C-alpha cells in the first residue's frame, strides 16, 4: 500500500453499498427493458462498472486486497468493440435545460438582437430568444451562465466515440443517427441520480 492517506472503513463500506445499489438497478433494467437497445440497460451497466471499479480501488488502498471479478472491457457484451487505434473520434453532447424564466431569456436575447419584438410579441417569443442566445454563445458558456439566461440545468452527457473519417458535411443531415454505444471510448454524465447518498448505519 502507498504512504498516501488510506480510505476509511466508512468509505469502503459506502463503496460496497454503492455496488449493491448498482446491482439492483442493473437487474431491474435488464429484467424489464423497454426496447431491444434500451438506453437504461446501458446506463445501468455503466453505473455498475463505475461502482465496482471504485470499490475495488478503495478495497485495495485500504486492505491491499482486490475483488474476485473484473469489470469487462473490450471483451464484454456491453463494452467497447471499436478499433484499438481509431482514425477519428466523434464528440456527442447533450445538455437539457428547463426554461425557468422566459422573461429573462427574452431580455437577454433582446439585448443581443434589436430586431426582436420587445416583450415577446410576434417575432420575439421564446423560440426566437433561444435561437439568438444559442447562436451567440458557446454551449459551455450557456451552461456556466444558465441561471443568468433564465435556464436551469438538467441532465447532461458527453460521449467520445470512435468514428470513421468523413467528408465535410457528410453526416450533417442526420448527425446523431449512428451513435453506437459499442464504439464509445469514454463518457461523462451529470445528473442528480448520481449524487452521492449518505450511507445508512
């Protein structure tokens, strides 16, 4: 074991409880999928894998022991099946927002585009305001300033997937048609469902 601060017994137990919870969620997802490629099954798989890895790491750091199983990688049914050295990658981003303050959103848009009808009349409604704001600011800036724009952040995900090189404009008509989980190199999800829960005594 290293000389770094070791995980506490409570941290290891909390990680074990997280694995148990993830197993239950995974079993629930696979036993009642809504479609053949139910995204809930894939999400539950990813959560279980992450929880197992965390527990394994903490167990090793605290007790110099490991679990008797490995999280499947390329060889797993839900794992990566793409090339070892992809020629290109696709970065797929989804961010959801609630429109909590339409007046504030329109106000921001009107300051950017004087052609919008003040107060949200014809030509100055929420849809027009969204177009102006998202046309002016980068997605990361909107995420950082969402409250300022009358928005509330919901779930978000970022996928980095292996891809074949394409010609300019080739996939633009249907940009998300070929989002294949088996070409996924890594992903980053932000959601309240992943918030740490206080372990029960």
